[in-house]
């Protein structure tokens, strides 16, 4: 272990650890130790336990977070592992972000949760921490906080739900929910059917059963080296999930004996590229680009979207999972999981990157997996798609980039020019998208703005613009959609997202007008507004920034939030503070 700058040696000669760390400042350090031990004894701890290294456990159970229903059981399993390895486990609560229970969107509070995590890890006397989370923005927030605090940390995810049989097929949140909702909007099923689907989409504890944002981030955490091998995809209700929790507790104690590594040694430019490669091979969530940029940014690492495109061109999609394929996360785990995927990608990875176990990726991949289900995890010579699932687009409409999930889109729409049907806000979209007199055809581009990070809506998952009802009922399944918003990782379609700079900050998207022409070229990585620069400047002359509250967290958010190409992190949180 290394000595904390804030601490001095204890009366013994070893650097302070456990409850002797981070002493409350009363101006008398001996009194602070005495008082802390006194209060700790009121909890019933023995003096033996009080002298052990402390492993903090970030507890994120919440009645507003169904994905975390099994967190208390996971915490108990972590405690078993810590105690068995000779440490003292102490859980502590942090903010919990339940994706569908937050207004206006969970992303607005991701940075707040990262602050909570970072500051509680910094302030409380823990030698290492196990971060227990799963729901979409929770894992990114915890990794961002851990990257900044730079205390030895292990990410333990809650795991995905199990898809369950229903009327001859398996259902799992949330790609199937979108599929059935689209059918309902198109008039293909009735209210009774959609009610029955609603009760069968999410029937177990855990995160979404498909390769949505939660599962993508779980895989990215493992690819970075921040979680134990082969733990990303274990179903939430599987006994192995509890064994993974116990092993994470044991490993947290072992990290102390080895002297780390800390997140700053794990999250490096090379491991970030490994995580991008895995994201591309998974055909994973567009949200993961935003989160990975923010996590890397906490260590002063810049993710260049042009480099991202270069990696995408060399990285095939190898995993056949919903929303772009057929299978679920439980199938991915049973098929060989991350070990099998990393083995297939090994020549594209930086193999000298280390992980929480203290071993390198090269050591992890010394031998091939014993068995792989090639129906789920393809070999390199038989990919789902020969190129990566995501690309960045640039052009006059997105000078700093936009994100496009080509693995989830209709390739017939990749090279198009279309007339803009504009929605000025989420409220405008809701009011007019299904209007019978909406002037729209399947060849038009639906464009929505004022839903980016600098808007009061906080960049919600509203970029998956619905097909106008009159087109849906005519059989239209996909069309080009463009916005500065995000899209759920469980969604699909020809959808351009994260347009940067966003409209609220005065980006070119704010200059778009109904009837303008936009050109999309996935081949050329371009997204262009076909309006002259002079006309764009004229239109932008009267642009005004949105109005935010003057107090509280939302005032802080408005002042500090960065654009999507910077991960929508806060400016004052980005980078390191190594003094």
C-alpha cells in the first residue's frame, strides 16, 4: 500500500490503513483515532476487525431502481469475500440511478453520482472499494468516480435479467419492448396484447437482457480491466453472480497485498482503445461512446473520434445479440462470454494492459477458451459484420462529430439526401409526430433539436424518433432520424445521434429549418446541412441560450456540462488533480 498524502504514520511504524486512514480533523490526530475507535465499537465490531484493512462497498440499492433489486444480496456476498481474505467490509450508500425513474433523464445525474462516489471514496477511511452497480448510468458514474479518486477499485455489475418464454418466443427488456410498441403504433396488435407484453418483458432482477447500455458498460468495465474476468455477462439471478461478488471482495483485499493497481494504472490510452475495440465488436450501445469518453477524460485521456473510426474499420462485429442480432446476454455468457470475444480480438488488442487482478491481458489470453458457441460469438473469418458497429460522422451539421450505429440501421439508407421535417423540441415532437396532416414521407429526414447536453432536458434517450403513425401504418419500418439527443442501447434504426455542438449551445443544428436538405453519407463519414455558410450565420444571429434555474444542481449542470464529444462530463471534473 502507498501512504495517503493526508495521513501520517500511526504509533506503530506501518503506514496507516483501515480505520486509521483519513482521520477527521479536530486538530489532534491521536484524539481523532481514539474517538473514531470509540464510535466504531458502538457498532459491535471487535478490536481485531477494527485493525484490519477496510474495503468499502458502494451500495446502490434503491426502491427507484428495479435493476438493483438484488444488490443487497450481492453486498452480503462481497462482505463474505472480504472477511474470508482478512479485511473489514464496510458498505456505504451512494446515489442510485434507475433509468426509467428519473426526470428529465438519468444522464443529467450521472455526473452527480460520480461526484458522490468519488468524494465518499476519498473522504471515508477505506483502503480499496468494490463498486456495486448495473443500471445504465450507474456503472459509468462509478467508473468516473473511481478514476478520479484513484483508490484501488473493482467494479461489480448486477448482471442482466433472464429472458423468459411467452407465447412461443422469449422476451427480454428492452429491445422487445420497442419491437412490440412499434407494432402497437402501427395497429398490428391491440391494447390487450401490449398489456400482456408489458407484464412479461422484465420478470427477473437485473439489467436489460440485451446488449443495451448496461450490458455494454459491463463488458467495457471488464475490457478496461476494472472488473474480474468473465463477470460481465453472468445473469443477475445465477448463483455464479454471487460467487463473482465474493471473489470481488477477496480480490479487493489481495490488491492491497500487491500494492494495487489503482485505476490510474488500469485506465490508460491503451486500455481505452481495447474497450473501444470491444464496444465495436459487440455492436454495443451508442451511449457507451459518451461514457467511455467521460471515463477516459477523468484520467486526462482524449478519445479522438477520427481514431475511433479507424478502429471501427478494422474491427468486425462478432457477437450476434439483440438489438442487432437474435440472442440475449444470458446466451452470450453461456457461449463463452468475454473470454471468447477477447480471444477472437487478441491481435487487435494491447495485450500488456493490466487489470484489477494484477495480471496482463496477455496472461489472461495465454490459452484459448475451452468451448465457444459460434452461433452467438462468431469467429473472425465468419463475422456478423466485417466492420465495427459504430462510426462517427462529421460535416457542416456536426463539426465536432455525431454517432451512428450502422449495425442497427438499414444499409439502404446509408447514402441519402433528404428534406428536413423539423421538430424544435421534445414537446414539439410529442405534439406533432402523429398528426394526420404532418407533411412527411418515408424519404424525408426527421430532425429534432434542443435535446443535447446543453439543453434543460439533459440529453435524454429521445433520439429514437418514432416513425410517424401514418407512415408506420403504411408499413414504413425505418427512416433517417437526426438529433442532438441520445438513443437507448436497446433501440435500433437509421438514427444519427449526439450531434455536436448541440443546438442549445449554438451549433449548426440550431440553424436548420423545415424543408432544408441534409446529406448523409456513412461511406464518407459525412453529415452535411446543404445550406450556405452565410445563410447559416444569418440564421444564427438571433440564437439565445436556454434558461436554466439559477440555483441548485441544475444551475451547476448548466454552467459546467461539456458537449457530447467530451463525454457530457463537467468541465471542472475532467482531467486529473495530481499535485
